[in-house]
C-alpha cells in the first residue's frame, strides 16, 4: 500500500493501515492483480466480507471463469460459439495413447491449457 512517498503494511484483520500516525481504511478497491490471488474469487470474497466495493466481477463470476471447462459449458448452454473442450483430470492420464486420440479428434496443432490456470501460464501448442 502506498500513499505519496510512504509505504504502509496492510493489516487484513483490522482492514486498514496506519499512515502518518492515522488509521486509514479503503473506501473502495481497484483490483489490478494477476494470477490466483485476483482470479479465483478469494480476494473478491474478502472485500465483500469487509463490505467494501471493488472493481471487476463478483465472487461467483470470478470463480466460475477461472474454471475454463465450467465456463465453456455455460457458454455452450447459451448457444455461444466455443472451442471443443477435452478435459484430463490427472497428468497421469496424459499418455501417448491419449495424445493419439486427441490428434484424431481435434487434429494438430492444438492448444493445451490448464483448466484452472491463469493468463498464459501452462499453455502448450
């Protein structure tokens, strides 16, 4: 947390910090995080619990879109265009036989991405 040239540590239990000997609490939060912290709904749930408005999607919406397969299924049910998903529940299932099957069904090149990954982390072509 920054204020002018002063850095402060945020106390999440008291939901505030002390800057220049004054306790300061946010009135609103602009979420600009990347990765698990800001994309799983955890941070949004915390701010909702504290009763502080925040930018972006709500808790459930954020959790939902972090799970690419579930999000894809909702798009499909709404008849929105989607890519064909194929979910593998364990890396142990990623065998040569599976790759052969994927190659026959989807054709190569294809894009592989972790179901609950963030940004472009874990993408394989």
